[in-house]
């Protein structure tokens, strides 16, 4: 029963008492009056309980990761000594496997994601080495947020660019950032401010 209905009942009871007489509440038996009051009290208690429940502040919503997200996002969500050591080991393994300078790999990762395995750009590039989804699929990567897959795939792609441009690091970096098609089209580093800044930044960190 709503508050308005309870109020009407209370008003009716008050009017009945005020106009007691042959047509008033006194014409009812004491048992009927007691039953009415008990019913009224029960309804008031229910209404107060319901109102108190609705007035409680909403709980903060913390949604657990579903199975898909849990798979896509590994536990290395914060920088820690363990995370740093694991990433160092992955970089060393990829450097040996693809014969790419370890310092260059670190410079690319620092520039691309600042060593954040869960980084995602507005363009959709993912993970430590910021691989575009199509590139990741072409490299056989099933989970771009997994550091091992991301680093292995990213270094493999960087090695392909190094081989394509005969070991010319700056051209390889430009192709990594803007795509080999743009490098070929412009026969050098494309005249894109972003790409030029990217190559300069990676090379500065690499040679420091």
C-alpha cells in the first residue's frame, strides 16, 4: 500500500473520531477499531521498510572480468619488479631469436607503450609493441595483450622491416610506424609529422 493511501485512511479515522456519534466511529465495535488500527500499523511498517530500502545509496558496481577479457588481459597490469624482470626476459629471448638489437627493441616498446602490456591506442594498436589487429593476425598472434606473443610478434615484424630496408634502422622504424607502403611511396621516411617524431624519439633512446 502506498503512502497516499495510508494518509487517506488516517484522515478517515480522524474524521470518524471527530464526528463520533450515531454516524461516527463509535458506532463500530471496539474489536473493529482495534483491528483497523493493527492493519494500519502493519501497512505503515511495510511502507517505512520499503521507503528505507529505496533510499539506500546504490552499491558501487565492480564487474569481474569475463572469461574473454580475463584471457585477453594478463595479470601484469601494474609495473613491478616481477613484471619488469619478465618483460626483460621476453625481450632478450626475442632479440636472440630474430637477431635484433635488444636496445632497439626496448626503445620501440618504451616509445610505443611505455612498457604497459595493456596499452591500446585510439587507432586500435594493442599491447607492448602496439600492433594493429590485422598485423597481429598476420603474425599469428592470438592474444596481443599477452607480453610474450606481443613481443615475439613485434620483434618479428621489426626484423622483417630491417631486412626489407637492408638494415637501415630509421627506414625500418618508419615502416613500423607508418607501414612499408608509405616508406616505399616516399622513398624514405614519409613526410608525416607523427612518423618523423616517432623515428627521432626511438633513435634518440636507442643511441643514448
